[in-house]
């Protein structure tokens, strides 16, 4: 049974999240301040963390930074009343995987938890599937599920971007992270290069590139790969 740690200082919200997480079949750990939460995370190494930003003792940003310094790679979803672009990007750059802005729907939170944990279980897989496609990690190619011999021609950059997005399904990924991971830290390319690559990639895999269902744009932040529920593997 997978364990979820919830670090939230608002009592009613903490109780509600714990009740719903437990009802969904997960083991729940909880803390109402940052220091307790950090200790629980370090000692128990939960499978996923729901982390409020504004906490007593130690704030969510610092907890996220310290956990990543300890090489703990569990998904971290930040819960915040802040909707400012700079706050969101700060959390993502410190190692958070996604964010939910209060007030939020508990169904949305549970859906994101399920998506992260499902993908985490499949991280060792050599192939990832979505819609009609199969992304073969070993062969570095994209083909059709029903016709594996038919491949979709991708440039090295398109393949690199798609693999990163699919492997991190549900995670908000900044343009800077895509640049660093796919183009390289010393590359002089910028945001426009990422945007152009996403545009050509969508033209190859989206049923309607102007209304994408796989690769979603997060305004002023970056992108997220999140296929429709009925098309997930």
C-alpha cells in the first residue's frame, strides 16, 4: 500500500485530505507544520507528498529544496493559495512536480495523485503507451500500438522532449528544464526553440494540433503531458 504524506497547517483541510486519501486506498501520514513534515518525509520516505507552501517553522519551498538535496525523488505536489507565476516557477525549480491552487477540487487532487503514482510504478518499463501510440524507450522510436512496424518520424529534439514529457506524465515542466535536459546546459537555444519543437511535435501526434489533448501549455510556465483519462495506458 502506497504512502502519502500531507503537510498542511489548516486543520479542516488536513482532515479532509487525509480522509479522502485514506478512502482511496492509500496509507496517510500527516503533519501540521513544516518541521514535523520534513522529519516524517526523511524518516518514512513516502511515495508522494502533498505540500502546503505557507507553513509554520519551515515553509514548503525549503522542505522541497532539502528533500531534493537528500536525493529523495518522490513526487511533490504543492498546495498553495498563491497563483502568481513567480511563486509557481520557484516551487517547480526547487524540485516540486506539480501545484494545485486553493481552493481546489478533491477529485482533481486525487486524479493527480493517481496519475503520478501510476507512472511511478511504470518507470522501469521499456515502453510507454498513450492514445494509439507506443513510445519504445529502448529503440528510441514512436510507433503505433496496433502496427508496431509503422513509426512516426521524430527529430532527436522532438523525441527527447516527448520522452521527458511522457515519463513525467502530469508534471508541470518549465521551458528552462526542457532546454537543459534536451538541448543541454551549454546550448544557446531559448524558449522559442522549445516552443517550435512543441509545435512540430503536436503536428505529428495530436488529432487536432490547435486543440491538443496530450501536450498542454501552462501559460508563462511551460508544458504538461496529460492524456485524456480514457486514453491512458
